[in-house]
C-alpha cells in the first residue's frame, strides 16, 4: 500500500482501510472496529504507519471475556 495515498489525520477524521477483497475505503474509527471484529479488514492506516491484520498487533473489544474481565497480556506498570 503506497504511504503517499494516505492523507494526514488533520485533513480528515477518517481512517484509510483496505478490506479483504482488496478495495480501498475511508471509515470512521467506530466502523473500523466493527469491521475488525468481523474479520473483514486486511490493512489500515494508524499513527505508526500501516497495520496488517494477522501480522501486526490489533486491539479489538473482543479481547474481553464474557464476564467483562480482560483476557489479554497485562501491560500496566504495577507500583506498590
């Protein structure tokens, strides 16, 4: 995906996305989250560059268990 094809976030509030069929779209963050949860996204632009689903770490709300507890890796610094 050419990096020059993306506009900066300051120019518009949409995220550049390539879905699994190879088509290019611009979605709001809320729509991107829904598409990520339904496994329909191939790549998307984020502040650190382009993220490829299945290769790069992608956070979704499905990381929570049914009881609401988080099942992912603990990343907060613990201080006593």
